[in-house]
């Protein structure tokens, strides 16, 4: 916009150069592509005496302690 105004001002009286401008339409902001925030559950790890948020599906399956790596089943 600012550049267009300057060009119009300086080239207004010049017959050899003509500048035609149009309004620039504003684009709508795009939504960023990101992961969906899933449902997390707080799980107590007795081996380390620490709480952590894990996905609900991992609490049913079991797995490893994220801190020390001890194998845990889904019921603990």
C-alpha cells in the first residue's frame, strides 16, 4: 500500500509510464497442521514414586515406566 502511494505520487505526471493498482485482498489465516491432543490419564508409577500423564490406550495395554524403563502390565 505504501509503495503504491509513492509510485502514484512520483509517476502521476509521467505520460510514458502508467501504473494501475488494485486492492490487495487479505487472506484468511490457515489453521496449522498439528496433532490432535488426545485424552491423557494420570498414572502413578510405584517403582519411581512419580506421576505421569500417559495416553488412555497405553494405560490399558501396559508398557514401560517412562523414567526407569521397568516393565509394567496394564492393571498397575
